[in-house]
C-alpha cells in the first residue's frame, strides 16, 4: 500500500516537474518572439509591464526601447512562458486591431469585466460581440445623438451654477477638484442619455443606483487586493465560495442595478410594445430605448436579436466605458488649459465669437484633439493571438543577436501570445509627431507632419479611441459632451493651476493624482475664477 502511494507521489511530482520544465524552459526557448530584441529579463518572475504601463515614465521608456530594440519589441509578461510583443510599428498595430477574429481581448480581462458589469460589448467576443454591436450602432448615429445636445447643455449649466455658488461662498479664489465634479456631471449625462434616468449626482450623491454604479466601478479600479483579483480570474468558484468584503459589495451593487435598471428595461419595453400596437412609435431617444427599438426592428433577423440580459449588460457597459473616460478627458483638458493661459484665452475668444456652432469651432477641435492625443484616458490595450500569425511590419526589425532586418516584412506571433497596443506610445511618438510630441501644442493640427497623418486610429490619427471593429462606439457621444462642457465652462470661468504637482497614474484609465497624496485618490484641484466678459 505504501508503495502505491509512493508511486502516485512520484508520478504527480514527475508530472509537475515536466509541467514546470515545459512552461519555464521549453516553451520560452522555442517561442519565435524570443528571437526579437528586447529589454533584458532580470529573473523568472520579473516583468516589463510596470514600466510600459506607468504613464509617468512610459513615454521615456518607449523612446528608449525603440531606439535600442526597434519597433517590434520582445517583453516579458507575468512569467518566462509569457513572452509578449510590444509593437510600435503602425502597420503591425493596424493589422492587430483590424483582425479582431485573430486578436481577441484576453479571457482574463474579459472574465473580470464580466464579473462586474456582465458580458456587454467591452467583454464579448466573436458572434456575440457582432450581434451586440449591430443592435447598438444605430443608437450612436449622428441623427440619434442630436437629442444629446440639449441634455448635455442642461447638465453643463447645472455644473456651472454649482461652481458659481461655490465661488460666491468664498471671498478668496475657490479651489475645486474638477476631476470629482466633472465625474458627477458626466455620470448624470450618461444616466439620462443611457436610460432616461436622472441620478441628480451634481446636486447630491445619494441616489441608490448612482451609489451602486459608483461603488462597483471603484471595486474595478481598486488594486489593493491583487491576490483576491487573481482568485477572481482563475478560480471564480473559490471566490464565490468564500466571498470577501469586496465581492459582497459587488453582489449588493449588482442586486440594486438588477432591480432598478432591470425595472427600467421592462418599463421601456412595455412602452415600445404599446407604441407599436397603437401605431404611434415610442419617441424615447435614450440609448436603452434605441437599443430596444433596434432589437425589435423588422429588418433584424430573429437570430441576430439580443436578450434583455444583454441589453442591461450593455447599458452597464456604457455607464462604465462612457463616464470616467469623458470626465478624465475633460479634466486633463482643463488642467492643460490652466497651465497654458494663452491657449485658454485664445480658445475662449473663439468660443465667444461663434457660440452657436460649438461643433464647428476649429481651435476648440484642435485643443480637444491635442489634449486627447497627449493624455489618452485609455493608456494601452492588450490582445491575444488565437492562432499563429505573421504580423506585417513597415519598419526594420531588430533581433536578439544584433541583426537588423530591413527587408523582413513580418514578425511571427505564436498562438496564445499577448500583443500590447501602446495607445499612448503611438500618440506620443516623436518619429511620427515631431520633436515637440510630448508638448501641448494645439496648432500642430493645422500643420500635421505627413508621418502622423498616416497613423491608424478612429480619431484624428490617434489611438485614443482605438481602431478597427473593436474601436470606441461612443466617440461622437463623447465629442458632443466634451465640446459642450468646455463651451459652458470656459465662457463662465477661468482656470489656473494650484501649487500642487499633478501626476498621471494608470488605474484602469490614466487618472490625475496629487504628488505625495496618492492614497487620497484621484483628484485634480484647480483655481476656478468666475469669468465676466
Ligand atoms: C473620452 C471618451 C472616451 C474614450 C477616450 C474612449 C476610448 C475607448 C477605447 C480606447 C476603446 C477600445 C478599448 C479596447 O480596445 O480595449 C473603447 C471601447 C468602447 N467604448 Fe469608449 N471611449 C470614450 C467614451 C465612450 C462613451 C461616451 C461610450 C458610450 C456611451 C463608450 C463606449 C464604448 C464601448 C461600448 C466600447 C467597446 C466597443 C467594442 O468593443 O465594440 N466610450 N473606448
């Protein structure tokens, strides 16, 4: 009997050793990405992710890497088996983003997103994603988004009134954490535009549904418990079996969302059905109504329709993907304007002279493009190859042995490898944008170098909204929101920086923090002075 157990133990140990040898030695040795040049690895579990994902140093890191290793760079992920491609070659990144059936989002990040907001467009893949995107696309058309303008004006005016009230309460210049307040305002906008629901968050933060979303999104960005997060990804059943406080919070918030937002879905469905019956189509133009209408459109085949659960998951996705992104872009733009008073004055002059046509102001457009190029809220993204692939390159490939191939036209990416999409890396690349690429210079857009105008990207040759079939569906939405808010804020206030040094940190999105006060959370205080013409 003892022999039997000994044999089992030996067999298990041999299996484990073989498994470790395969992952730690054999797999990395024969991975074709190993042939590429890249930064040295300092140990089995030392990775390069921290430096490439930290926006306070990533521009310097990318510049150093490209000079030393070329534009198809080998980096190490979480272990020696995880050899990744960091590409700063525009042809390669266009290939990866265009071929979304070969390059999917990794299941690990999809599982994490799904565990919070459900499997909406951000997390879905293949046919499920295609179906959802098809149903949602009409809701984001120019025609349907027209109704957004008065709504954003209403909320922008509420924010303006709030800030005027705060300014009047203090005899000295008021210091406002614009990050916090704009986030409340963009939440209000997405609530009304998303499902015709007023969180009333500018006024106060007590709404039950608002608190549920806010708390749940805070869980998404809190990085305090990495071990728990690993369990949630790799062993969700164990996490559910022994829920910690965070998981209990998520469950509670999901309960509220399911009850309140689920009720809104049913209410809207009933209105649409009544409208169809009465021959007077329901006029609701919020995203939820538009999604529900598009889902029952007669020209949509039955097998292309999505379930009520998917509708709710996508509303959650719009809340998640559409609130902080826009509010951070606005926050960073206000900070840049505060730091560049001449640009702020020039922009205010333009807005004043043409206040009716917010969407057609050239300098406003340049300022927004420039701010979103310089500080894209989505710092980078990641894809995993679902099959062996040859990625085309347009620039020389450097090899580990020192060889440089000018003629080579592809890099071999084996199935299962991760590819890093350096959104900020491309946006700040001096070889494409010029020596002043790291500076805030809105006039560059009137004279873009040819090298930049050839870069891929949904928005103005930048990757800020990604590119290809998985690019941002909310681009137009956020442009309306950002332009309208800037119009209202700049015609009523001037902005000055405080003595605090603002740093960038990547916490799911690139967020502002006060130097030395990271623990206080994301904030961006500015001196806000009422502006009278
Ligand atoms: C400044 C504002 C915004 C920025 C910078 C931004 C950026 C992005 C980026 C980079 C992606 C691709 C993510 C990836 O590949 O990992 C994305 C996807 C997405 N965004 Fe946005 N976004 C913004 C606003 C919005 C808004 C307002 C909405 C909705 C109301 C929205 C909804 C989505 C959705 C649903 C996806 C997933 C699309 C898909 O996979 O088919 N975004 N966004």
